[in-house]
């Protein structure tokens, strides 16, 4: 089992729009493509309140490649992304980090 930590550095004032896009469209597309989310977080205390953190769970790197590629090429995703960014980008940059659990991790 692998986990992918994704961090979206949102444009100023756009975190609400990013959250709305996940809640109203992206999560349904994740389900459609078999992408399992572990959770989503925003910063309560920390260096930036413009960031969205979330973790996805994968069976393997091959599982991730197949499902993520299908999601990324889905015309519904392209339509939703275009419509939600009609007034400009809502995410300035992002990071994604593939995590592998340690032997003593409660989450494996």
C-alpha cells in the first residue's frame, strides 16, 4: 500500500474555490476512477493558510499510474477544471509526494 500526499498552494483568496471544486466535482470523478482518498486538510496553525493537503491511497505505483491517467484524461475533469478556472488559476502550484509506511506505522 502506498500513500500520496498532495499539497495545493492556492492562489490568494481561492482556497474556498478549490474546496468547492473537490466537494462538487473532483471527488465524484475520483470515485468514478477508483481513486481512494484518505482525507483532506487545511492549515489551522502553520506557515500558510492558502494550502490544501490531501492523501490518496494506492495499491501500487502501477495502480496509481492507471487510475490517475484515466482521471487526468477524463473529459469531465477537463470541463470542470476549465469552468472553475475561467477567471484564472485557482492553484498556483502543487507538490505530490509518494509515501511508504515504516514497519512501525499504524497506517500501512
